[in-house]
C-alpha cells in the first residue's frame, strides 16, 4: 500500500492545534479525563506526535493556561463598548 505524503507542520502550529483540542475536549470532559491519545486523535496525529511538540501532559495544560490567560488579558485590554445614554 503506498504511503500518504506527510504534511509537515511547524511546532508552533501543532502546539496551537493541541491547545485548542485540549480546550474543546476539556469542555466535554474533565481535564483529568483528556488523554494524549484523545488529543492526538482530535488533530489527526499519533500519540508520539503529541510528545514531539510537548514534553508532557502537564506541559500541554500549562500551555492551555497560558492561552487562557492571554485571551483574558486581551479581552480586558480591549476598549469597552460605548453605552447608549
């Protein structure tokens, strides 16, 4: 059977995909129930591929927390909508 060509992704892109997948899976399940196998399946890579981009499951969750913090800070820094008077 011929092998499919591999698509190379930059580490930063894969890390962002894994963070988004972790957020989505955590919304459906407890974060403790989110496995690296489920993360891999969610973005179409192997479980070993997950560990190519993050050294541990803890590192994934730290990246998730960093993303959430950045999103909250960005939202807080955005100007508030003008109130109709």
